[in-house]
C-alpha cells in the first residue's frame, strides 16, 4: 500500500463482453477516488452499474485500461493476490444482507474475517468493536430472525468494517428497507464518512445519491461525473 496514493484509480477502464456480437458494457473511462471520498453511482437498470460494481470490487477484471487499488496495479499481481487484496481492502454491503440464520450478530461479523486468517480471539474483539461502532453493542448475541431489517443491514455493515477495509462498496444498501429504516442506515453511512471511511454506493434511489459528495452517472455504458446536489454537495 502506498499511503500517498488514492484509494482507487481507473485509467481508460472499460469492459466488453465477447460476442458475436461483442457487447460494450462499459466504455473506457477515468475515475480517481481519494481517501475519505463518498460517491454514489446512479443510472437506470441495465446501464452498467453492476458492471462498474464488479470491476471496482475486483470481481471481474476490465478488458481494457488499468485499475489501481491502494496504488497496486490489479492487472499485474496475479489472481491469488487480487483475491487477497479484495478480501483485505474492500468491504461489501449488499441489498440482501447475506447473514447466516442460525448465527448471532457477532458470529456473522466474525465469519467475515475467517478467510483473512485472523486469529479467533482477534476476530471476536474486532467483531465486538464493529458492532459497537454501528450501534448494535446490545444486540451482539441476537440471531437475524430477532433483528429488524435495519439492524440486519447494520450487522452487514459491521461485518464489512471489521475487515478494516480501505473502501466500503455498497450495492443498493437500502433496497430492502422501508423509508424510515433506510434513513437510519444512510445516517450510519454519513457517520462513517465523517470518520474518514471511503464509500461508494450503487443506487437507483435519488434520496440515497443525495447523501454523497460526488455522483457518478452510468448510462448505456458511459460513465460521467455530475455535480452532487443536496447537503452532501461540496
């Protein structure tokens, strides 16, 4: 990791699915994300948001251009190191919470660190800290069935935070929540941003996008940055 480098740099990044005929899912674009940035990625269904998410999350490699995460060129380090970089430096929060039904909130958060080979005692400590950070210190032993939708999403956020990522990547984080519960999750993301967390949120909801400091629009595979409205605008 290069401390002086941006969290993320994309230079001429694009993705074309092979044909026939080939499909240009994302046209080449440039994007720099600095430490402490808060971005929303918006656009209609089928516009390329999921492709952007997959590239940013190191789930799919681009077919053109260079993607640097923490200053490392992800095309030049091999599959094993890409997997390790994804696990150690990117935290994922999805619309579906992906919690194990018969595990407590703390156990669900701990499981997110198993593949990092974090020792058990350290996993337990970091899970407790992460749940405290998202306001669920009093719900550590509750299983998902005894948690509200907002609490389940907070557990998912805690699981991502426990890995101490450089980047928090959220995919429609309020998509399964009512408006009141969604607001509490968005308030949590705001608080994490103010604490210095770098956040990218994929969303179709203008209320979610309004919270961000930067808005990236994806339409027909074209990626553009637009001024961010609302209180989050610089």
